[in-house]
C-alpha cells in the first residue's frame, strides 16, 4: 500500500481486502472498506438511508431509462474512464454482501452503478449493476417483466464483452433472483453450475461459494431427491472447505442438516443439530455477523420442518422470526416458500373457528395476494399449486367442503405436473386429513397412501415414519404388506459373506485348489455370479460357470419351489464340436423329468451333503433307478445349494466320457462357487418376487387411483345433490303455501270486486271517495288485478317446474337400478344450465334444438346419466365461450351457436341412442383419440381436471353396459353419441 502513488494504484489491494472479509463473513467490515475507498474517489453515500433517499434514486434512474429499450442499453459505448471503471467495480463488489446483510445501502449502490453505466458507457461491472436493478424491479417496484428483461440484459452484456471476470457473479445472481420468476426453478440449476465453473476458472472464489450454495438451495426447493441432493451438498461443502468459503459453507450446512433430518429418523427433526451443524453454535454466529440471509434460511427451514412434523406452536414462532429477517431471502425461491408455509401454519392453528374479519385470515389473504400476484401470476409452474393448496386449507377451515375438494385435487395435479414431489406429498397428506376429519375414511386412506409413496419417492424417511405413527389405520395396507414383503437389498448386502465352512475349506485347501483353478479364477467366477440379479440370466451364467469349472458334459439345475423340486435348466456339452447347448425348463417337477436320476437327487436332498460317484452302474443301491438304464455316466457329482442353512436346490453334474472326472480339487473349487451361486439365486428369486410385487402394487395403485377419482367425483355429485335437494325442499314449503292460497285469493278477490260493484250501485260515492278513486286510478287497478294474479300463478308454476327439474337432476341413485324417463333427465339438465345458455356481452344465446323420439322408460342410474349429460353439454358451452373471444356479435350470428339433442330407439338392438351435437370448432384426430383418457384435458391449467369424460365413459359403459363415442371434425363441430340398452344387467 505504501508503494502506491495514486488512489487508482491501490484498487486491487482494497478489492482483495473486501473479498477476504466477505469470504470470512465479516460483512460490515467489507462494506466499510469499500465505502472508505470510494470516499477517496469523491463518491459518498449517506450514513443513514432514508425512504426519501431511496425514492429519489429510483425516480432518477427511471427518468434516465424511461425512453430507452433494452437494446439501447446493450449497445451503449464501452466505458473507458479508468476512475469510473474503478468506482463501478467497487460498488459492484459490495452489492452482494450489502444484500445479504440487509443493508439499506444496497438499492443506492445499485442505482448509482446503473446511472454511472448509462452516463459513461458499459463495462463488465455494468452487467452486475443491471441485474441488481432487475432484482429491485421485481422486489421493490413489483415489475417482474422489467426485472426479467434486465436480468437477460446482464447475461447479454457478459456474452458481448466476454466478461469472464464477472460471469460467475452475474450468472449466480440471475439464477438466484431473476430466472425463476418466469421459468421453472430447476432451469436455474444449469445457469448456477455455469457460474460455479466460471468462478473457479478466474479465481472468483467468493462467487464460487455463493453459486455452490444456491445450487443446493434451489435444488432443495424444487423437489430434488433428498438422497442425491445430500451427496451433492456433501461434495460442494468439501470443495468450499478447501477454498475457505466460510459463509457459503455455513449456509449450505443449514440445508444439509435439514436434509439429513428428513432422510433419517431422529428424536427432534426440527432441531438443526446433528452430523454437519449445531444450531446452538451456528445461530449466535449468524446474529453476531448480522447475516440476514443465513438467518432467513435457518428460520425458514425450521418453519418447514416444524410444520411437516406437527410442531405448530414452534412453527408460528419461526414464522415471526423469518419475517424479522425477510430482507435476507426476498426475491429468492425462499420468499414464496415462506408465504406458503406461513399460511399453512396459520390455518392449522386457527382451531377450525374463523370469521372473515379474523387476524389470521387477513394474514393468509395477504400471503395469498403476494403469492398469486407477484409469483404464481408469472411462474404458475412453480407456485400455482401452492396457492391452490392454501386455498383448499382455508375452505376446509371455513367448512366449505365442495370448494376444498376441488382445490386439493387441483393442487395435487399441479404439483405432480410440475414435478414438485414434496408438495405433491404434502397436498395428498392434507387432503387425507381433510377427509378423515369429515369422516370419509376411505377417501382419506387413498390420499394418505399417495402421500406415503410421494414422501418415499422424495426420500423423506423421517416423514414416512411420522405418518406411520400418526395414521397406522390409514396406512394399514402398506404396513401389513411390509411385514410379509421381501427385501432383496438386505440379502444383496450379504453378498460375498460365505459361511465359515466354505472359508475353512478354502483356507485348508489352498494348494489343492491351485492345481485346478487359482484363487483369482474363483474370485472372477464368483463375481460373475454375484453381478447377475435377473433370474434367467443368472441361471444361464451359473450353468456356464459350473460346467466349465467342473469339466462336466451335462449339468442340471434343480430348485426348490413351494417345497417341491423342479428342473429349471439343462446344459449339455458336445465334445466333438466343443459346443455347449443350454436350455431352460418351465419348472418341471423333478419326478416327471427324465433328465436326472431321482434316487440320487432325493439322497442329496435328505443329507444336504455332496455326492461324488464313479462308474455309477457298479453301484447296486442305484442300479434300479430308471435314469441309468438308457444313460451310463462315467462320473457323477450332485451338490446341494444352501444359503444360511436354508435348502434352495441341487446342482447335478455328470461326465459321460471319463471316470473320476470330478476330482477332490475340482470339488473344492465348486464348493465356494456353490455357496456364491446359492446366495445369488436367493437374491435373484427375491428380486424377481419383489419385481412381481412391484408390478402388482403398481397395478393396485392404478386401480386405487381410478377408484379414488370415482369416489371423489361421486362425493362431489353427492354433496351437490344434497345441496340441491335441500334447496328444493326449502323452496317447496313456501311454494306449497303460496300455490295453495292463490286459488282462494282469486275467489276472495272476485267476491270483493262484486261486493264493491253492488256497493257503488246502491250508495253513490261522496266527493272525498271520488277524489281518492281518481288518485289511485281505481278503474285501472280493478282491471289489472286479474292479470296480476294470473302473472303470480304463472311465476309459481315456473318455480315449481324449476324445483322439479332440480329434484330430478339431483335424485340420489340407489344401489339398485330404477326405471326412469330419459327425456325428463335431459330436460332437467338443460334447465340447470339455462343461465349458461343465455346470451351475454360476448355472444348471443345458444340455440337448443330438440329432436326427441318416442322412447320407453329405461332401467339404470338416472342421477349418474344426468351427470354425463351435464358434462357433455357444459363442455359444448365452454367451447362456444372460447370461440366468442375476438369475434363480434354479427360474426357469431352468421352461424348461430347451437346444440342439437336427438333421441331414438333401435328396435332391433333395443338400444336407446342419445346424440348431443354442437356446431363448434371441433377437434383434431389426436385430441379426439385421447378425449376419454384419464386426466387428459384441452383446457387451461385450473379450468379442467381431465376427469369428466373419463368418468362419463365409465358411467355409460361400465354401469349401463352401453357405449359412449365421439365424432368430430375441425371447423365443423363435435357429436357425442350415447347408446344404452333399455334394460341393463344388474
């Protein structure tokens, strides 16, 4: 420092000091060094930043860039003033630490740097200034579109200037703050990895540390598998330790310990104390260093863990602490995560009693407004399912079940579609609790099982254990299965641990074994066997290894299956052309096979000892075995296959050319190979069974999900039916009173009018009476009364018709089918949809054309068929609503929207045919072929579940033995045809 002559000569020294203090988490000192250096260049910032300071700087920058496009800023001239370049490099160097510490200087530093660039031209440091302005645009000005554009500008400047020196910090900040605002969080990972690599290339170690941490941070919140992520964080922390990046290591260890708490069952899963972090040591350091970002991460993770494991009071406390250090996580993916868990925690703590003016509901609504307007609006793939899940929980608390049902399913579908496995798991868990609280245990079980498998897929072993302890009754199918299921991985783990007998044999016969096959060959053969897990491939490998090492001309593998010996494979070696022929058998019982001597096999099975015979024909005890009549093997060896004392099968070998072919040396080689073969066979069998079980489980899960969808939809329709039934009941009571009294009122009114007329004739009115009669226009009133009464009667009749239609549509289907009028059901559906068929400001009224044939009453489930009619007609109305966008009333009236309903009876097949045809836009063959698929929808996210037509087809075809088909052409419309037999099977 003493050898420098000017301030500019000392720039590198100051920058090294700044970076050194930042890397050691001496954030305040790093900022002070930078400010001291800037003062020497006549650049000062206020010691205390006021709101006016901030507002004035924002206004000043907005004026500078108001009329400029992004391209204009990209094409600014290159900054050449050395002093200005030094100032810009210095302000940029402390922007990250100012942000991390929550310093109010951060926005002033950014505004100053942007102003400097716009006035004197761009340099590499300008890229970081622009992206920080983008961060402020997103977080302070709530202008996400502008913020993302400035982030892209920063990347373009780095590329244009080939600014390797700042590539790391720019890529890191864009990945942390900007990119995820309009893209999936997982798309930030490659950008952050580029930043990490760029930092290593130029020695920008501070940003290497930041990028490494942010990779781990974003990966965690976008639902990466925990086990994989734990290994990634472990590797990064090891590297950061070598680079002495203490701040980044500390942040990373917070997430690392959180992951370990989820991966392994521990007594206090919300306490971040374990293998890699001690919360009681870390927290005081964070507070002492005023590390707002580290404190935000710590309390946010504890909030999440407390909520997941039901520690709601602690979660509420941590939520308050997150708010205290909110500046540390603002703009990162941690901000929407906080809104999400804060709202969920508040709703659980509400004790089911909540009114719209409550403080808790206001808090939730504020969180939802932030989450929806500033996050989900621009990146629905990241956050819409969070909004939906919180909304579902709010409706649960308010006892609005229908709305909650829809939103739970929507949240689950959104999380699944966008691969947020941890939030898919949570949504399923909360839906299960909702149904359990409602008393719908079957629904609750279906959702809880889904939650269990999602948490398992994520790798959250501690959460799985928590569910098992809290909801054993709902997870009974899984827990019971676990008691009897096979775990091939535990068996595989014991691979190579042969029993003591085998080890003793190897040790005591090393010399003998080496004569036939050296120890290395045995190991290679064992490895060949242990490397196979697929049963058929293992058997093929086993026969090849055994035949080669035994010198046999024939080999037979016999396995014990369900206490019965069965032949699994046969190998024969032709010495003339040196060819081995291998074939598998379809588990033929050994008694029915002609491939082996049954007497030899039974003897070895009983004794579990190897049997070695030469010139078998000279052995009288086996002479009667039918196998030896056509076959005269010169040598025979029969070896039992056992694993941990359990008999698995037998390996039968023979040589039909040479007596004494199976020497003691060969047998000593084969014994360890048999032990390995037994272990490998057991593993392969277990693996095969586990695969079969997995397939059965997958099929069961698919069936369960389909049943779940049907049950949920049924419950929705049941709830709707109950509601409509209640409405019609409430309407009918006063309606009956009004209808019953109208006739009497009409008769009484007629009597009064006649009496009034007689009175007028016999008692001429006085002046006062005449004046009053004129004022009230008595003549007109008397003339209008009958018409008014007639209008009331018409209205009552209309209400009665509506009530009847609602009752017909919502009729509860009994378990047995009933006889009903199909036309009555269609008409009731149309009446329910009448408000949607009417014209509005976008389109005229939709024409309904009826062409009903003469139909008999049919037998079926009327309520379910009404649901089918409702779904198809409502879809047609949706199409017309979408088509009206961008079209005028005149254009629509040229080809009026219409739905044609046609019914007829095929006397030959006794099938009723219902056609529902619209003249809408139609659909492509690709869409038409998938229209009935489960979860397929052509509607926007949030406007359709893809369940309606799938369930409609099940109702028609499975419940009514009918057929539902679709015919459509683009530009010509769509026709759905329902065919139902008059009388279906019970």
